[in-house]
C-alpha cells in the first residue's frame, strides 16, 4: 500500500478515535453534572433509577449472602488428615482401622501451620485467603452503594477488585497440592498404612463463596459501564479493532501474547517440584510433579478414586490453571486482530476481563513455591505418632519451574498491556 494511503488511514483512524473520545468525555461530564449532589459526588449505582430495582437490591442481598457463606465456611470443617491401617492376609485383625490425625477449618488451619513452623505459608494464607476475601466483598458493597467523586474512580476500584480477586484461591491451590503430595501407602512389614487428606464441606463452601464473589464483581462492573458508557455506543461504530493499523507496538503485543501462551503451556507440562519420600534407610523413588500431573493425580489422592469430591477438585484445578488462561489468550488475541466494530469488541473485552479474573496462573506459581518449601515442616507435624521415625517427606523446587514462571510473567504483562490499549480505544479512558 502506498505511503500516502497508510498515512491517510492512520489519520482517519485517529480522527475517529479523537471524536469518539471527545464524545465520551462530553457524555461523562454531562452525567457528572447531572449527578452532582451538594458534595459534588457521582451518585451510587444503588440509587440509580436506570438500573432495575431487582438488580439494585439484588446485588446487595447477593453480596451479603456470599459474605455469610464465606464466614460459615471459614469456621466449619475444612480439611481432615486421615490414616488407615490395612491388614494383610497373615495379620490377626481383619478390619481396617481408621484414625483422624488432624481436622481443621480455614481459620484453624493457619494456627496449625504456625504451630508447625510454616510461618511463610501461614502468613500468605492469612493475607490472601482470610483477610482479602472479606475486604473484597466489603469494597464491592462500597462501590455499589456509596457515591464516588468520579465515575472513573469507581471503575478503577472495580477493575482492581476484579483483577485481584483470584488471590483468594491461594488456599485452594495449596490444599490441592498438599493433598496430592501426602497421599501415600506405607508398607509396615505386613499391614500397610494409608495416609490421605480429604476436603470437607467448609472447603467447598469457601471455593463456592470465592467464585460467587468474583461473579458479583463482574455484575457490578457490567452495570457500571452500562450506566456510564451506554449512551455513546453508536459513536464507536467506525472503530474496527483496537489494533488499528499494524504498528510496531501492535506487533510487539501480538508477539508477547503468543510467546506467553507458548511458554506458559510448555511450563504446564514440565515438572514444577520433586517429592522425596523415605522409610528408615530405604529411599523411595522420587516423584516429579508438573501442573498437569497434579490435576491428573487428584483422582487417586483420596480414599476412593471415584469420589465425586475428587472430580470436583480436578474441575476446579484445570479451570483455574489451564482453561481460564486459554480463554484469556484467545480473547485478548481477538481484541487485537478481529475485524469487528466497537460495540462487539466491548463485549469481547468484558469476556476477556472475566477470563483474566479467573486466570490463576500467577496464583498457582506463587502458591506452589510457598507450599513446596513448607512440605517437610508440614509433614513432620502431620505424621507425629511415632511414624516420623520410619517415614519422612521431603520436597524440592525444580529449576524447570522457571519456565512456568516466565510464561506466567509474560502472560500477566501481555494481558495488562492489551487490556489497557483496549480500554483506551473502546472506552477512551486515558
């Protein structure tokens, strides 16, 4: 294409973008002026009559219900560590004897970890899986029910809550990895000792509350954008895609996204950590675990491989660690290159935000480091009935974990850059 034609297209695209941004600024200023109260604040969405009364009160009731579910789940029985002595054919007892080694809620599990000396993991869980879920729900209520100085300030808070909500899953990731690692069958010179960790209703309640909290934030963000930007959609019909003309910046973002996808999924197949078990002087063959291995071995981590709880855990693991990242890569690629108009791309952007909110790549990476480093300490406290003298568990982070780390870092960077570019183009929010 001739150079003059390229410049003409670039100028036309910029003119459309400038006119659209001016329209957005004008519309936002008009909304702000109409909504000024005596303190000159942007009114609460809870009081906005353009939102159905069912949504206005429904979101409040919904968030309070999630808060109640979260509290009851944190207090209730979350996990239990069990052992069972299974007799051999020559033993003089025939019935397997089951014993509870440890039972804890989300709250008391932190105390147990602290008492065992796993200080780093205990602090991480307190901040991310105990304090943060409550703070997030309360801030979501605040964003919905209280006025803000500007609509932009409210949106920044909602986007931040949406992006950081995934860190509530730290406890879930740690539990799943510990559950897989500590599933063991130990020969005792006749009978065998089986050790496993099982989830209880408190754990699944916590998972449900965390997921429902994310959905609540999505709903508030959706209504916020409909209220603030809904009147100017027609002005974006000339905007074909967020990439516009293929600039060096766009090509770099595309390369970064492709590199992130390739490296991350390569890291999912490579070992993250190694578990070394021993019984007395007998060394048991070490086992390496990749992200995929953890999800696959979940089916055997419980007492009964066909247990529905194991199936649900596998679904949760692969959704957060693989399905959501795949969705993020695809949707952000669509934002870059799809030849669609602004209204359609806004919907894609919202879906991309949702997939990124559920993309737990960085959560899995950080949680794995903390969990693996604390496995030996946790194992000493778990098997403390004389069995620690004959059976021990050790762990080691593998150098190959760096591949997953690089893929995770590039993924976060690519998604953040494309989101910023998309939001600027589609909502003109500089």
